[in-house]
């Protein structure tokens, strides 16, 4: 139980980082988001998955055996097969003075200030169901635990959405296929 509490605190810490980052701004010009040349992620049939659509403007699917451990204002779902593996979503108004790329670039130093990052934060722009998205992959350490974290950032209708998927490094094989389906379903 103590281990699960620590992992839960790490998940909440990741949420706080994302929420802090949504207020970052600079004076870059707005750019048209091109999908040309980006890796394509398309939703797959997932009949055994539930649909999360409680936040206006987005939805994603997650395994039906996942447990809700968050609040309505801060949805978090836990994987019963991998203690500490969670997914969550946060949203905020998109800073009007930033391009999408500027927003993504501004988020990376904030992540590094809030967490102990092992190595680099890998950034990739993807075509996620017809929307330009950023995929950030990194490993973070906290209280002796190493977590693999993937964050998907998108902008829709002047809103920023960040889907965060995290698991212990040792659970990568247990969650990788599920996480990939969740990411592909995000729209």
C-alpha cells in the first residue's frame, strides 16, 4: 500500500507539472500546423475498452478493467495489472501568444525543473487521427522508482490537452500495447 501511495503521489506530481506548463507563454507567431511527413497514429477497434469523453472537445479509450482513482476535475485511471501504471488527462486554455511548437518547447524545461529526468526528453510530432500532436517520452525518477512516461500534447479549439501515461520501468512490457491503443484512440 505504501508503494502504491508513493506511485500515486508521483502521478499527481506529473499532473501538477502539466498544469503549471499550460500557463507558459512567449511571443512566437502563430503557425499553421502541417501534418505532412508525420508518423500517422489512427484509432483501432477496441471493443473491450471504455470511452472517456467527460472533457468537452476530446475523447480517448482505455481498458475496461482500469480503475478510476482520480476526481472528476482530475481524471486518473490505474492499471490493475501493473501497480503504479496510470493515465490521466488535463486541459487548459491554450496561450494565444504561442504556436503549438512553441508551447511544446516551453513545456520541456518545466518538466525538467519539476522532476528528475534520466536522460533526454524525446520529442516527436505525430499525426494523431488528423490532428498534429506532440509525443514526449522520458524516464523520471522519484523516491527510488523509475517511471517511463509518455505525454501526448494536442491543441483543439484554443484548448491545450495533455494525456499522460506512466508506468514503472519494469512494467513496460505489461502496459506498452495498452498504452499504444490509448494513444491511438486520443482525439
